C-alpha cells in the first residue's frame, strides 16, 4: 500500500548538548533563600478530618475572600483557639 505514511524519511535530527549554566545561578537555585523557612521544615504533622461538603465550600470561599490558602486559614484559626502556652 502506497500513501503518505509509506514515504516517511528516516532523517534524524540531533539534539545539541545542554548549554553551560552559570555556576552562580546554579548555586543560588540550590541554596534558596537563607532567611526563608521552608513549610516542610515548619509543618511536619498532617491532620485529617471529615466535614460536610457545604462546610468545606464555606471554608474555601472564606479563604479565597481573605486572599489566603485554605491551609493557612485553618492554621491561623487553630492557633487562635489553641495558642502555645508560654512558661
């Protein structure tokens, strides 16, 4: 059977080597900001609870209107309700 598919060429196009990167840029990417605490370093426990779809929707809308993530909104709420006791 002869058609457009039978007339394909086997021409290969090579991919060039990766261009050299700036060592300063690479170090900056790996280092990150030394002043910034990573969330993974700060938040290490996961909490799961079941809520109604309606409540989840209300929480999401509230977080959106406040311009924060749902997780940050709930963390702030829990922190207000259960503050760390200072000795």
